[in-house]
């Protein structure tokens, strides 16, 4: 089962989680970040991951991606063990996941177009130059950038454009699973709302499953189907927002029912609040 | 599902030719992974098509849609006659939205572009020279200001840099100078032996080291070791906006970052040159003792008879100048970093190259000048 095309699309009634984390333990020296963390991400959903600073949201993402070897626990991504070092398993995960790092993590010596072509060159070296170029152009425009951005260097782009370019690179291989690490951090509210909308549109058009780390309450309310809360070194809840607001936990209460949480819920300060897709996807 | 079903195929259904052409039936997986087969299948497809039935396509991604769009564009087939499965509609619509216009021209890689880059490089070099001279002026004026306002001077930073660029470099400078001294003695002895003048090795090593090699070797070593460190340290701070933060807090980056480094190097480079002189002389003496039959006592007494203080002074006089060149280039390049990791690397390379070249050029000019003056 290490073939991208043998995976079922989310449209079929498939209740197997696309990411399954069990008993994850991560520690740095004496400092335990995760202690017995469990999490399921279902195909076709946008799962928001929230938690205070230092609760290990990014560490969780890095563990799932295999960038960090956890100290204990099991992680299964797209049907393979994330800790596996076997070439076929690594390839399977690399081809089927896209990652947008916090500031885009674009290669600064390459233009945006070349950045997007990197994964295509690496994984499909036999693609013709023209098709690869057109695919890069397509992804850049899907991410909401002008075609002219293709020949620009990352240093010539604004923060919001860098994120869009990073998203284009993450989408280069049409991965079914997309990781976004604080995609709206550092964007102005209008840019952030536009990015939320883009995420939702792409998720529906491409049938993506999105693992979204965020601090942004507006993003949670605008696009997330379910939200996982990390606190006390575990995922203390995975639920829809109305359920979480009622959860009796001090951090959760302060987070969702504090002034900012209420503003995001009531004020509809930005973003489209269209009815979220079902967790199983309505692509 | 077997591999046979996976390959993208087109079957032509002639019988049901209701419109202007046959009906094409697409099957299989039209994805990036099968891009080559998709191209082949589309190349074999007929020029005319009445309708295209893609509802039996098992799997479709943006690469597949893009190739179908290109196919439709090439054959001038209206994309509306393509019939997709319901759950592919969103994807097709999204790709169609953004893929309508033709790709732009790629950047130039030809001869004209190369000529253009050459022109830019010449201008850049000129700008660099002007920048270095004005940076020298800025530093001198701020040093003068520091004499009037001594509280601007940062003693702790200066001493810390002295340790890093001076004390920590002693073993390296000593070892390399010792070896070069020994090599010069060997080379000289080989030639002087033919004239029976082996004892002149002492003068050769003395003059060579005290006038030129001691200070030159030290300066080249520090240009590699210290100029690069200065550029990388300051460059990393620039790229993390620390230098901008400094300016907004009312700190002058030249006072805080450049002058401590400049003074530290100007103090330590002459001292290191002195160590290099001693090490070089020791290298020559060792070769004399071990393989030229000149015992250390004879070597030393010959040294005392023939050595002039002016050689030593000529050599050491160049040290502060070299120190200034190395420190200024290292710091200036660091301050010119432009925020990317690549820029830090480029600037570091450039600072080492500039520092070493300039040190050698200045040394050559100084050598000619001192000879002409008769020192």
C-alpha cells in the first residue's frame, strides 16, 4: 500500500484516519513536551491544532512528517509508519504530503517558479520541461499569485506572497495531505482572510486533508471542521468549535471564551463562514 | 486494482458519431505519476472529437487536467465538450480558472544576458570601492568622536574580540609561520650551497620574515579567519533585523559593532605579526641546526651581527594598515547583507577574497615604496 494511487479519495466513505498518532512521547532533555499524545486526522477534513506557546504543536507536526524521531509512540501517516526509514515509505510520505512552513521556507537562491519545480524535478525527473514549467505556473496561480511572480526571488516578495509561494510549492505534487504551520501569522487581517478562503477553496477543489497549526481564532472559526487542543502534554479534545466552547478546561475556556475568542465567534470579523464541509469531505 | 487499469487510455467510439467527430472515452489514472503515458495517449488521439467522456477516469489531478487543457487548446477543441465525473468538477473548474493564458517567457540565459551581468559586475565593483572608502571615512570620524565622548567606547566588546581574533589565533599563526620559515631556509640553503654561502641562510630568513612574511602571513591568515567571521556575525545580525533594532534604540552600529572589532584587530595583528616573526626565525634556526650544520649559537651570533632593526620596523609598520583593511572589509560586507541566507554566504566569500587581495596589493606597493626610499 505504498502507492499514491491506491489511496482512496476522501469522497468515498472511508473512515480510516489519514493520520493516526498513538501514545506519542517527545522530550528535550528533561523537558517533556508530549506525554502519551493521541490524535486522529480524518480524510477530507481541515483539522485545526491549537495550544499555548511551547505546547509542542510544531513538534507534533515534525514528528508526523518524520523530521523528528519521537521518543516513544506510534505514528501512522497515509498507511505507513512515520518513523520508518525505509526508502519506499519515506518516498510515499514525501510524495503525498505538502508542507507550508511558517515563513514559507522558500529556497532563497531560487526563483518562485524554480522553487515550485524542485519537488517535480526530484520526484518526476522525466517530465518535459514545458509541462513542468506550466505545472509550476498553474500552482503559483492556484495559490493566488500573479504569473509575474514566477521569476521573482523570495527576497523580492512580501510576507503574504512568500506564504502563497510556499503553498504553491507544497501543492506541487498534488498531495492529498497538506500541513500548514501558522499560515496566517504575520499577515494583515485582509490578507489572512484571503488566505483562509484560499485554503478552503483549494481543500474543496483538490480534495485535501489539512492539518493546520494556528493561533488565529478567526481562522479556526472560518475554515476548520474540527479543532484539536493540545494542553497538559496531550490532545485534551478533538471536536467541533461549539463543542469545544462548552468544554470544561481552564485553558480552553480562556482561549475560546476570552475577549478575542468571543470576538471571533460573534463579530465575524473576517472570513467566509460558509457551512464547513463534512469531515468526510464533500468534494 | 491491477496495473493494467491504472494506465491512462483513450478509446475511440466511432459508431455513435452524432456530432462532428468520434466520441473519446478516457479511462485510467490521469495523474502526475502517469504524465508520460497521458502525453502518449493524447498524442495518439484523433484530431477531431465530437465529445469527450472522462467520467470513467479513475483518478484525476491538476497535472491531468492541465494536460487535457493543453490538448484541447492544441487541437482547438472546445473544453466544454469534456464530460467529467461529478466529484472532479471542482478540481477541473479550479484549474480551468487559472490556466487560461499562455505561459510567460523564461528569463534570458544567452550571450546578451552574460554581457549584461558583466556590466553589472563592473559597476558593482566600483560601487564597492567607493563604499569601502566612505566606510573608512565614517570610521575615522567616529573614532575621533569617541575621543571626545569616551563613554561611546565599548571596552568589554573590544577585549572579547581581542581574545577571539588574537589570542585564539596564536597557535595557528605560530605553527604556519614556523613551517614557512623552515621552508624558506631549505630553499635558500639549496641555492646558496652551490656558492658555499650556506651561512647566508640566516640573513635570508631574517630579512624575508621580518620585512615581509611575518606580517603578510599573519594578515592573510586573519583575512581568512577573521574577515569571514566578522561578515558572518554582522550579516546574521542584519538578516535578523538586529541592526535595525539597534538603530531604532539609538545605538550606532558603527560604534557598537565595527569600532570594537577594528580596534581589537589593530591591536592584535601587530602582536600576532611579532609572534609570526619569532616563529619564522625559529623555523629557520631549526633547519640550520638539524640539516645545515649551523648550530644555534652560530645562527644567533650571525643574526646579531647582520640584522638591522629597520627590517623589523618596516614589517611591523604595515600591520596596523592591514588590520584596518581586514576589519573594515569584514564589517562593511556584513552590514551590506540583504536578509537572505544566500546573501550572508555571498558576502562572506566576497569579504575574504577582497581582504586577501587588498592585503597582497598593499604589501606589494609598500615593498616597492620602502625599497625606493632606501629603508
